[in-house]
């Protein structure tokens, strides 16, 4: 070998192709690129959990993205919960025969000695869209998007008290202690943004939700599947911004130390899912400090978009803000957003009560649908609208004198769905001539749950979790997909 020939270094002796001589430009770029590519691949595999250095299994990383049971276009869901129960015959299920009986006494006994009188709708209906669907006058903006809606008029539920019915709509059970719909979706699909909560709840600014946090609880599912409540007034998340003078490096070091101490305890109790979930939530809270302000900064939106959601008027500003925040979150990979609007419990003065609620939600919800469609996001975002039960066709004489309203009714209620693979521009099912009972293509709340899961690519019979000695599901008693909704 001549002195001018390149020589193998000691460390490269087992790799004849690697030499210690001065590299040419092409060789240098090739080797540098290979190293960076390997680093990038390692990072991606670590994020996917394939190279996790911890003890976590896939079951212990519930927020990792998971493939659906079958392909569906919907990636996110926005549930618009009209708390208090909107009246079907005053929103999307017109009953002209009821108007003929307005003020007349009924013959059916309700268990009350007080006389009850029929209540006709104080609102006019007109047909809209190519499908010619009847919509109440309280929704003039939403009526323009009726061809996007699949309106189910034939739903019913099992309970008709607000708290238990709200539990039932959110968890499939009338008593607390079961995972919420949002938690099941997170458990089944994970999230596509590890820096934001996978399940977000936006409550009404006027008060709490019937039953409180149990409505977005993870129950026996992994702790990371619980919903995150954003405050409707003041800071969305309290103490999101760290104390002045504490750097991100210091916070990261604190979390690392805390995890090291917690892991020592986990060694003696590896099945402590609550502790593991708390550790992951601390890490998520750290990442949220930079991600949440950007996601919720609606000030970055154009004047056109802000007007589209009704942020320019006091009556629509609160709901418009929540709908716009929901859009910003789902476009960033948040899986499930639930928005509450209180005040639909119109036992008296339904004319004033429902008219006011319509003013508050009509323009923001229509703006949400239009905005998602303009951005190409409607096909992958499922929107669900409805309350916890329906309303009666009559009321007591006392309420009739002060301003007629409607009582609770579990036998008939109306819901609509849009986007996310929904076949819009159609009405499913029907109620009787007075709107008090579902009679055609009748579906139960659990069928609605099964349909939402199906539209998100999940089989409600396969989405199970072993707890209390058996495999449990959101639809424990079984549910049917509402095929007329699915495109």
C-alpha cells in the first residue's frame, strides 16, 4: 500500500467501506444526510411509541393516534348540546294540527289534578333548501344550510329529568360513573395533536351543566381520556401562564424530576393508571402553555370570519366565540369538542324563551357550518345538535295563563347531524300528529351513539373496555346505526 492511499482507522476496521481519509463533497453530504435522516426517523418512531424508553404499553398511551375500525371521512366531532331540551315542534318538526287545538283541554291524565291545555307553536315554519325541509323561523341563518343537515325527528330516550337525561345523552347511562361519549372516542381513536387536549368542553357562560363534570368524565377508562373544561369567563385555563421568572427549562426539569419520583412508586404498583394519567397530564399541561394560546386566539381571525360567527353583536358573541374556538381546535387535531348552550327549558313563555335561544345560536352555528365548508373541513368534521329529551304538546293552565310553555317528554325528540360523512338534506322518521311520540323509523339515544361512533369509523360492538368483570361499551344494551344518516 502506498503512502498516498487512504487507510482504515481502528474504529472502522470492521467496515471496509468506511475510511478516515478526507471526504469529498458528495460523500460528506451523503453521510451527513444519512445521519440526519436516521435522527428524524428515530424521533418519529419515538413519537409513535415504537421506540419508547419507558415501561408504557400501547394501552398505557391512550392518546396515541389509532386507526379506526373502518375508513370514514370524519376525524373530529363537535357536539352542540342544547341544555334544557329544545322543543321538537318549535324547531325542526312542525305540527300544524297542534295549532288547531291551541288552548283546548286535553283528555289524557298526567297524574295532576290541574287542567292541562294544548299549546300550538308560536313560530312559523317555511321550507328551505333543495330538499324543501321545514325549519322554524327562529333559525333563519341555519335554514340556509339545511341541505347539509340530516334531521332525525323520531328519537326517544329513557329518562325525562334533566340531570339523569343529560347523563344518559352523554354517557349512555342515567346514573353517573360511566365514560362519556367524548372519552370513548378518545379511547378508540387517540388524538392527532399531542400539545392540545384531545377532548374539550366549552360550557355556557350563564351557569353549570346538569350533573357537572361527570358528563365529561373518563370513569373507568384511562385518566387521559377525560374532558378538559375551558372557562367561559376569564382565562380559558387558569394558571396556564407560568409564574414570572420561571423558564421553560426549569419547568421541564421539574417535570422530569417529578416523573422520576413517580416512576419509583409505579415500580411497586404498575397498574396505577390514575398516577400514570396524572404524569401524562402534567406533561400535556406543559406543552399546552405554548399551544393553547395560539389555538384560542380568535383575534387572529379576519373581520369577515368574526362577523360570520356573530362576534360583532352582543346576543351572538358568546356562542359565536365558542363555535369559532371549536373550529380552531378541530383544525389543529382536537378530536372532540362539546359546546353547551343553556336555557332551553321553557316550561313557560316558550315564545320568548326559544326565540331568545334561537337568536343566540342560529348565526354562530350557521357560521360554523359555512366556515368549515369553505375551508374544506366539513367533510372531516362531524357536527351533532340536540338536547337531553323533547317537550310535550301541552302545559298546565297556570303556565298557560302566564305564557304557555312545554313540559318534559322522553317519547319524542329531534336531533340533527351534519358534515363528517352525513347524508344531508333529508329528514329521518316522524312523530304522531301532535309531535308527542316517535312513531316512524323510531330510534333510541343509544342508536344515536352508535351512529356517531360509526361516522367516526368505530364499531360500537368492538369498542370495549374490560371493567368490573366484563367488557363494557358505550352502547351496553346495543345500538343500531341510523343508516339513513350515513352517506
